[in-house]
């Protein structure tokens, strides 16, 4: 089941099916590796006799992500390089399969074997094959001079020898990542708090989730001052969406929170104009958590999950929150707004405070929160803060699934910087140092001591502004859906 939601455009990817043999006439996708003496051919049922000699003849090396096409006895074989034969792991397989999948435009049917693992192969196919052309016309997509456009994927790939249950689970995970990508890629004139909440309702209906949507009046009545303050400058009013997966017999409760700023101008503290168009991605945390809870329901994870997703548009206007204003968060903590471009933590604080009212065992929150994350860790590595054990679990899990993450501290010396002369706390320290960590410290004020929590800053990893690589496409990446899903699996097993 892929999600049928109301969006102006959707991404496409290959269609993966499980099978016992390669279909007649299928292009064969075969792994190769780099050995001490040149290209090596791992044992695979799809390799035709004479393939190794053909690869050597054309100079194939087996290096990571190398793609080599040869014809053997009338059959097209596309060899994909896994890199060093001694260093092959799931991530090497995912990246190599993703790279070869991007070369399949025009191929009607292909086959790949599952010897290196069903999950990395399926994820490599469905994530690596993802193409999003948005609202481009067909003529522009087919224009050779239009370098940003790609042909939609129409290839059917048979995964030979895949265990059926493992195959279906991998498909569910990949579909949830691609749903998050579709949402983040959608322009903000189509995806704003009201329409976004409606899409969440469609996902909830399809996945069997309960849903509650608080509109601006309900937010006002219940005291969600952080969400309201951020949304106050926009003509499009904010929302708070509560999604629930409550399987019978669940003994653990997990709260998920994700930042849903559908567009971020910075508000009165206006961002520079250059690159502001990428701020459609500022709801990446909420998109990821929507994908996570939908996948958890489809996978029937034995954990109760409540997702609290605050949605707002941060705009400058005569009604917008000003620097120097004091707001009251849900639960009563007051905050001096020093910079209106530090808005994500304001909406997250409200959602975290409300989520913790239900006494979850764990709280996992993610957000495209700070430019300081990119300065500290680059474009591809998330910063993880929070309770030591859960923080470390999330960081290790991210690295295990190929969504790089690193545990970061909350700094004692920033405690004084958090203080405000006119409120309980202030939303930024307006300094060049430790901005990612200050944001984590701010959020920690809304988490009670009895709740283990983790904050994942994905400002860089959620958006790929460069070219596609491995199984990561241009623009939205869908991070950290797979990290959080695997963390939920590990927490369920504790």
C-alpha cells in the first residue's frame, strides 16, 4: 500500500516485487566488488557464465557505486560496485543499489538477487529510484537542456529469493521515507498548516491511526502560546495535530514530536533572501514523524505511540511576534523572544510539554532546527541531544541504518545564557558559539525528569541541496525516518 494523499505532485520510484526467478527478458543487476587483483564477482544466482571475463574486458573495477553495462549471450547485465570486498555491509549495498537504480530509466523490467540482504536491497531500490519533478510539464521533463528534470521511474524490479515478510517490511519502511520526501518537496503554497493537517488525516485513515486536530481557536483556549506566537504573522493559521497508534497489549509508551514550519521567512528577524526558497523544508521533522507513526502502524509495532506535530507558517506582518515579546508556553513557562527566526523551538516546546503530560516512557523529537548543526556536523550528520541513554541509542541507531548521527552534549556553561531578565527563559543567546546545543538546552526545560528524551537536529540531513548520491536524491531525503523506526524496534525489544 502506498499512501494516496492530496498533493499537487508525487515522486515516482521503481516498482519492486518479490520473485523466485528473474522474469524472461529482464535486465540483470549483479553485484561486483573490488578485490586485491581487480574486479570480483560475489556468488549470485543471477550472474551468467562469462560475466566476469566481460567485466574485465571493459575495465570494470568494482569500486563503490561504479555502474558497468555489458551484454553477455544477448542479455544486458548491469554490474553495480560494492567497493572493497572486505568492507561490504548493509550501507554499502544500499548505496550501490541506489546508484544502479538511478540508471534504469528506459528499462522495462529488471531483476536483482537478495543474497546481500532483503532490506538493504529493497531500500536501495525504492529510495535510490525516487524522482520528484514537481509541477514540471511533460515537455520540460523531456527537454534535454533541462538538467533539473528527470524521467519518472517506470521500471519493475524483481527481487529474486526475497523472504516475503522481510520484503514487505522493507517496502513499508521505504514507502514511509518517500512519503516524507513528497511532503517536504511540496511547495508551501500547496502545503500550509490547514492543508497539511488534512493530508495527515488521509494518512491516518489509510494507516489506521486516531487523529485529533487543534485549530487556532483550540490552541488559544488551551494555552499553546508558542505555536500561536509563531503563526501569528501569517494569514494561514496554525494547527497542532495529535496522531495515535495504540495496539492492544502495548507496555511501552513513546511520544514523537516533529517541527512543522511549513515555510520559514524568519518572521520579523527576516532571513536573507538567497536560498530562502529551500525553507519549504522546515517541516521536515513533522514529515518524518508522520512517516514513522504510519509505518509503525503498518508494521504493527507493539508500542503505543503518540505523535504531536505543531504546524505553523513563520511570516512577517503587522501581527507578527516581535523581538523582545514575552510569550507563555503550554504549561506556563514564559519565554522572551530574542530572535523570531529561532521559532522552531517555540512550537516544539508547546508540543513537548503537552506530550509529556501523558507520561510517556520515551520522547523522540526531530527538527530542522539550527544552522549551527550544519556548522558543527556538516550536511549529512544529525546532532542528537537529550538523556544520555536514549541520546546514545538514537545516535548509534542512525549510524547503523546509514543516517549518520552523532551524540552531542548539553552545556552547563550555557545555563546562564538561557536566563532572561523579564521571563523564565529566552529563545536564543544571540552568539556564534554552540547554537545547536543552546537550542537543545532550551527544549530540555519542557521535559520532566522522569521522561527519557532525545532531540535530533536534522537541519542538514533532511535536505540535499546538491546532486543525488547513493540512495539519496536531490532535495528532500526523508531523514531520519529509518533511524526512529529502528530505535522504536529496539525500545520495543527492551
